[in-house]
């Protein structure tokens, strides 16, 4: 029997679907996001999948990286267990296919409508559904309950903003979240928020943040020697996961450093592939010379800016840097992962909007591994200090690295809990 809250969800969704579709399309264009095509998200023509496996649902690049780490450890524990990873965004799906396709099945996440979700459950026949961070889809949860499939939320987080929205409808949400068997929360604050929404405390464990378990990837970058040759005596700065408008601030800051590009080589990595061409034009308009990663074979001279227009190389690029700016933080996105440079001992500058990684940044701020900048002028001041006094940058970078090291261990605890479940 379909529960009243699910009927309400379905009715509202169908009534608002045309409007929601238009809004999502506009928002995706505004924030340069992309999603798999509609036909894929309707879960048609699915491949044959061994039944009884684990279904892991992730959203985008960051969540897919968590799914990848869990998959590696789960397969070590249960090598014969089938695993299916689904992703919501096109970039997340591309990363999952590039890093996991040889070991597991990778598919687009179905739209949270009855038929697509049913088709996905029919194809996978999972023994466990794992939702990464905050993937709380009512239809997906309801189907899991109907089929007696246990549900675990891993690296579970609820930001203050999301919690405030959810709390307004917690009466309904309590029933929607009832199928959740286990919440593996990142922090005590996340634990309290899930409990306040109606998840029984007996089903919540605080295991830490899987993102701290990031390992240094020592696989050589094909262009590393070339970049080091270009850098010569210059300081390499990586501006990673930048959003619309942030590239202008970064370029402005670099040009404000005394001697500018004669002292600094900038590696610029926009968050979304759809913006690569537009960012290249912004770099040229600033007066800086540019080389694109995808066009290395036509390089004639050392550039001021190296545009990393690829997916999957940014984490290793931080290992070539002496300082980093993490994007999504001057924009209103909420910040991206500062641990990727920190694990290399690289100091981090960030804008003030970091609610996606609040607990991580709070610890890094306290230890001196990261610093907040409000605009291009402030970013220029911080980078100038690190460029002119490398020992300060090294001490800040080591402080950030120590934050990473002392918070490791969440992946092993999560895998152990999933295997028990």
C-alpha cells in the first residue's frame, strides 16, 4: 500500500515537473552544470546485472570519489559481490566510468519517478542501497522499503541551510526517512540533525569524514616535466574547481602580485567542462598567455596560465603547486574540497562561502592550514606573502597536511558497518 506522504510527493512532483524541469535547466546553465540525457535517466535498456549486489548512489565528482574508495575496499572484503554505482551529473558519471568501469557497473541515476526507479531496482536487485552524503530521494527510499532492501547513508551530512529547510517538513520527512537502516554521519553536528529529523539515534553512528582518507596519487602526470620546465624559478599556484566569475578574481589577484606572471605560473582548473572555452577566452582577455592541457602539442612558449581542461588530473596537479585557491567559495556554491591540496602539504586560500566543508575548514583555519579571502585584493595579499616568503607557505601547508593525517580512518569504519549491514 502506497503511503500518503508518497502519494503527496508524487502528486506535487507531477504537477511541478514542467516547471521544475525548466528551473533545473536554467540553474544548470547558470552554474554550468550538466546531467546525463533524459533517456538515460529514465532507466531504459539497462544491462544485465548480477542480482544481490550493492547499489551505491552518488551525485557528482566529490561523491563519486567517495563511492570509488568504498568500492575498492568493499571488493577487497567481498570480491565476488556485484556493485553498481550510479551518478547524477554528467561529470560525476564520466569520472565513475573512467575510474570504475572495469570493476563495477556504472549507470546514470534514475529520475526519482516510480517507473524509472522500479526499473533500476528490477535490474540490480540489490541486497543493500548506499546513499552518499544527502541523497534522500523519497521514491528510491520507498521502493527499498517495499523490497526489504536495507538503506545506508554514508558520509552523511546536513548543512545548516539544508537542515533548516528540512526541519520545516520534518513531520512528513520522518515517515519518508523511515526506510533508512543506518546513517554513518561525518560529525556530531550531522548526527544531531539527522536525529532531529526523526532518524532513531540507534540507527546513527558518527564515523568521521571519508574525504580525509584521500591518498596522495603518485601516478606521474604526462605534462609534469613540461610544467616544471615552464615554471623555472616561478611559484606554481593552482586555482581549482573555480566557478563562474571566480576566474576573473584569480587572474586579477595574480596580476596584482609584484612582477605578476614573471613570478607566478597559474594552473587554472574550472569546475565544469562546459566552461572551458569561455574561461580560455577570459584568460586571453586579461592579457595573460595561455596553454590548454588539451592542446599541448601546439605549445610554442612558456605560458602565464595553464588551463587544466581535463577531468581527473586536478588532484595530482596540486602536488606541483606551492599554494592553492579553492573555488566555489567566492561564488555562492559553498566551497569545494580543500583536502586535495592539503594532503600534499599545500596551503589553501578560500573565499568565505564554505558551508559544504564547514567542519573541515574550521579545523584548517584553526591550525593555520587555510586562510579566508573576501576578494581579489585579499587573495593577492595572501598569495604575495606566500610567494615572497616560501617558508610561511610551507608551514601553512604542513599544518593542513597534519589536519588530514589525524582525521583518517572513516573509510574503514564505514566499510565495516556496511558489511555488517
